C-alpha cells in the first residue's frame, strides 16, 4: 500500500485514469460490435456506415494510447476485409 503522500496521490490518479481508459476501451469495443453485427446480418450498407463511424474512434483511441496502434490497424483491416467480402 502507498505510504508517502506522493504515492497515495499517484495511486488515486492511476485509479482515476484506469476507470477513464476502461470507458474508452469499452466504447471502441461497442463500435466494433456494431460493425460485426451488420456484417453478420449481411447488410453491406449498414456495415459500411458503421465502419465509417468506427474508424475515427479507433484511430483516436490508438493515438491516445488506449489501444496499441497495431491493434487498431488490425481491427480496421479485418473489419474492412469482412465488409468487402459482402459485396
């Protein structure tokens, strides 16, 4: 457990950031699930629209360091491939 005042403050800050980042990660997952759901329904138009909405969110979270940039690229690539396969 944190004993010094600085360590206690860092523990508080880390917990606050962890919760904040968790909500961002959850948001990214939700956008990805929306695209996946449209792909599973074989709806190309809806999947494309969901993908267009998800890409800026995924990129922003990679930029902030919430998810790794390679993970963001992998998600975008796989989703785009799945959407193209619908045509």
